[in-house]
């Protein structure tokens, strides 16, 4: 093969039919869902559509059909970049598009209910359970590189395509439930907990890159030694470059992932606060007015008899135990 340069990396492309079919299917379904939502009078954020198409499907296309795919059989580092794009970046883009909420809003009531049942089923709950999904991502990457999986996939075309899908699905199992607006995670997995999980995942995602970069044994060494081009760096140095690229991309992807979650958290807090303020205003509007002034029939200057303490009605915010009542009590305490 011709020597790999920046120009050839950007301009060399090859057709990957299974990957192209997957991209067309995902893009077509997403576009159909957006049209359904808008035709029904709803709205769908163009930013979400752009994230799904450009970052999600775009990363999938780049990983499987760009110069990375052209050179992944003669150099290790393009293959390493491919796999980390499929495992981390593409799932992040797909998750930012929130396909689960789109499916629920676009489908009829029966279809939406089936989607929710599927997402809350026992198997899906187990696979997407926090820390389980993180462990699956780590186990997938380590299995790819430190078993015969990767070396065999370089020789067997259908297994190579299956490896692509395996990496993509493993990444989606963690990222999509964390960022979707559908309730797919346990109730205790609040936004602060999710932020902690994302931070932990960023640390764990660095492990495969460090291990690949420092591993003493060549990964798929027999294959790359046999196909090593004369213009390429030493095979061991090539592996170190690949591990460094994995580490760098993993840390770069972790930052926008965390920022997206923090943005979602802040927006949820604003929505909750606005709803609480509206409810508070409604409750205050129906608070009974103060006791009426004495009537003309009362003796002038005579004060109205005080109601017995036992018959006085305490304000509702002193007796009820809910969020609105607690907030009013705090406000009165500050005053």
C-alpha cells in the first residue's frame, strides 16, 4: 500500500456495505421519527438531530469507511482509533440525539408502551445497570485486544463486522441510558449519581489505552509483522501510538460527555424549579384571607373575642409534609 500521509488518511475511502446499511437504517428511522413528531404538532430539537447524524452516524462512517478502515489491516493504530470511535464517540453522538424519547413520541400509544416495556425488561435492566454497563465496555475492549478475537477478525471479514457492532452496542448500553430523558435507570440514579458514574467511566476508559501502550506482547503481532509495510514505524512503536491514541480520544470524549450531562442536570433543575414556583403560586392564591373585621353590631371599641386555641385552623403548610409546604416553612423561617 502507498505510504500513509495526512492527505491519504483524509482522502482514502472504501465501501463497507454492512456498516452503510446500518447507517442508512438508523438515519432513516430517526428521520421518520422526527417527521412523525412534527406532523403530530410536536417539536424536536435540530441540535439533537444534528448530534445524531453528524457525531453519531458520522463517527460510524469515519470508523468503518475512511482511511482508518483502508489502513487498519497493515497498521495497528488506525484499528485502535477505529475501535475507540465505535466504542465511545459514536455512542455519545447517538445518545445526544435521544432516540429512545424520539421513539416514544413518534410511535402510537401501543408502540410507545412496547418500547418502554422493552427498555425496562429484566435483561435490558441488567445490561444497562450502572457499573454493569461500565464493566461491559471495559471487558469488551480488553477481550478484543487480549484474546484471539482481534487477530481473527483481521482475517475473517464477517467477524470484523461483528466486532464493529459489538463495540458499538457495548458503548450504547452505557451512554444512551445515562443521557436519555426516558426513565431507564433505577430511581436512585439521579443526575449527581450519573455525573459520578460518567467521571468513573472516564477513568476506566483510560485503562485499555494504557494497557495497550505499555503491554510487552504485540497485539495481533503475527499478522502485523507479516503485513508490516516498509515505510511504517516499527510494529511495537505502532502499537504504542495506537494505545496513546486510544487514551487521548477516551479522555477527550469524557469531557463533552460530562458537560452534556451537567447541562441536562441544570435544565432539569430549572424545569423542576419553574414547576414548583407555579404550584407554590397556585397554593398561595387559595390561602384563606385574614379574619374579617368586627361588625357594626359589636360594641364600639370592643375587640372581637379570640377563637379558642383548640378551634384555630393551622395553615396548611404547617401541617402538610410535601415539597411546597417545606419550602414555605423555610421562607417563613428566613423572615
